[in-house]
């Protein structure tokens, strides 16, 4: 008999955290027949493997050579059998009752392929806990305006549970994504429909080794994060087109967030001026659904002139000043542009 749920945990050098993560899974109150636990150790060099071994045979321990998050998730899914797959990073942990609530939500909402929810942000240095939840319970899909901006914060590892059919449809994840690999599953969930619950059901640990939340003063790691973010959008876009999602739908879903990722890199590290123009026009098209012809021409003229005259970092300093002074309200009043 197949288990109803697979808890898929990916881990790398989490010796300080992995035991708490696995205990939070075991304490969900589900039997071995109901819950399968698959832990993928992505080549840890610390004491993580021996800690996982303490939980065998209740936990299926998959050990592999270090290859990054995408390769770990691909390997873990290949070893899983559940009709529902709940994802967790080895440095985070679930709140009691999380699996029961998300399984019930999927049962009551057969039209959605995934469930996400709010979370507790636990700051390790201070032991401070901050609760983050969406304003309301809602379904997000391709028809939802601003779907990505609504769903991103509540569909990442620890908060993301999906039907097996979704992973059958979109796997494997491109293995260049050594982190941010969950972005591929997040976006696939938005395409097929995701229910976002307005309650916190897991703990996201903020600590010095977070791959995404890094010190803004660490230029090398920050540049790596910027590059990986843009790569993730590129590979996910290609994946969706390969799966038959129309180009315009892919653009509608990803262009705004992708443009913000490009802005982040260009404002911090510079780049080619044509990249600034492309990023700004992508953002414009994502934000404004039916701008007037005059406003569209105005935007092209201003962006073309500004990016020709100003190097990227200076351009974005000027843009920050423009936003601080709220000068955009005069532009919007003049052209009556309609945001999407």
C-alpha cells in the first residue's frame, strides 16, 4: 500500500538543525502507513549523515554526491511514493498539525495542485519570531493578476505541498539550480493552481548560512545570488515553454519578478546599458496593462534617453530618488496609465 504523504527533506551540512527538522515531521501524528519520510543528504561533510541514521529505518536515507538543491530534489522525488509530497529544508521545521491541514485542504479543493501557507520567521541570533501570513485564504492560478507576487512568499520550501501529478508533469528540475530549485515547483504550482492558507504552519530559520538570505555587504555571495536568481527565471521559463505553457502566459507570470531580479543585479554591480532598458521595459509591460499610446511613447523615450546617458548604477540611484520623491504620481495623473 502506498503512503498518502511523502515528507521530502533536503539537507546539506545541517548537523545543528536536522534532528529538529526530522522530529517535527515525526511529530505530525501520522503512522508509517500514512507518511513516508525521505531525507536526501546532498554530500554533507559534517555530522549530518550520522544524525539521520539515528532515525532509520523510519526515515529513508538517500545519500548522494554534492550537486545542489535541484539534484537533491530530483533524487528524492525518484525515491518517493506518496500521492502528496510535502517539502522541507533540513534547517527548518514544521508546526504541529501542518500535514493534516494541508492534506485536508487538498482533499476539499480537488481543482488545485498545491497548497502553501504562512510561516514563522525564527531569527537565530535573537530568538525573535515574526509571523508572516497572507491577508486572506485564496486560490492563485494563471488567471490571477499578479499571481507570482502574491504566491512567492508562501510557496517556498517548508510551506509547499503538492500533488504527485504536478511533479510527474514538471520533473526533473534543471540541475544547474544549485539553490532556488524550488522556484521550478513554485511556478508549476501557480500554473496548475495553488491554494494559499492564511495561517502559519512552519518555522523558517534565519541564520548565517542561509543560501538566500545573505549579508548584503558580502559582495561575492550577493553576486552569486543575483546570478542564480536570473538563471532560475531563465530555466523555469524554458521549462514551462517545453511543457506547453503559451509564451504569453509565461511572460505574464514571470516577467515582473524577472525584471526585478535584473534590476537588483544592475543596480548593485552594473552591466550593459541595453540590459537596463530591457529590464525597465519588461517591468513596465508587467505593471501597466493598457497604457495609452502617448504614455507608451513617453516611456520609451525617457528610458531610451536615460539609459543612453547614464551608466546602470547611476541610473538606479536616480530612480531611487525619483521614487522617494513620489514623482510618479504626476506621470500617472498626466497619462492616466492603467496598472494590471
